[in-house]
C-alpha cells in the first residue's frame, strides 16, 4: 500500500499568513493526488485534484504543486474561513490512501 | 445541485450486520464511480470501498474485505454498503462520496455522513 505522510500535523498561523502543507507518498504516484479541507462535524470538501487543478468554486488563494512523491498545498493569504484540517489523498493505486491530516489553528 | 444522502446508521452489536444506503440526486448517476469513506472519532479519513460507474468492479480496503459489500442500484440512484461481521473498530462516521469517471478516483461530492456504532 502507498503510505501518505503529511507534515506538519498541526500548524499555528495568523490571518494573512502564507501557509504550506507537505504530503509525501511512499512511492511515486505521478500527479494522482487530491487535497481536501474538513471542518469539525462536516464532510470533507475537495480543494485540489491532479496535484494542482483547482476545483470549481474554490478560492484562488489555494494552490497545489508537486509530482512523484512530494506535494504541497499552499494558502497564499490565510483567511478566517480557512482554519480547518487538510488531508491529501492518493488515487494512483488501490487502496486509496489519505494522509494523517494537518490541522491549521489560529495563532 | 448534487446531493448525497446517507441513511441506515445505528447502534449494532459486534458480529451484527447493517446496510447503509446513499441516495443520489442532481447528476447522472451512471456517469460516476462512487465510494465510501469513514472516519473514527477524532481520527483521520479512511477509504473503505469503491465501485466503478458500470458496477462491475468493486474495491475494498483490507480492513473490510470479505465483510463489507458495496453495490449500486442505478434504477434507484442509490449506493449501498452491506456491512457484516461488524467489529468495534468499524465504529465511525461513514461518508458516501461521488468519484469520477475513471477506475481510480478522488471524491468531488460527499454526503453529510452517518454514525455507525458497534458496541455490546
């Protein structure tokens, strides 16, 4: 199985900060990576697919990059609505696997 | 508007069975793969199972293989998850989610989730 490792697990930041979350795959997954945002008590929301494609309706302050085994999700200017937990997901091979999550907290 | 509405969650004893349903609307059901993802309390996301758009290919996490069965009824626009031989570690919120047109997918729409509790 492909292991997905996210870092950091928790991130404290202020409104307006540039935030970067890293996701590493245990083997190459080309660009078959998605990013989700989840708020407490809510379903995950798709942000990015195919490593860097922005889902329709998602603000342009979110961006994704990377290929192979290393990927990043960047929020260019953190907004109050962005405090949440973020997950990456491999969809190169079954079983589909998620990273452990990165909680973005208010500093 | 795409909607996925899960039903069927409840408290069940270890070794018991449960069938989850997910009613879909707002899109052409037969054009998309579908899946189930679960989340144990204060834990991360765990993919459970997926089914392709034609319903002839199914995929399972090792943790549920041989105990859970995914299926779809295209006439009812409904996805199912038959859960047998339930264990305490199956306790989680279960989400139904829409995949893409490929065999291996990410999920672009999710249901609201429903709680399955396995306890004596």
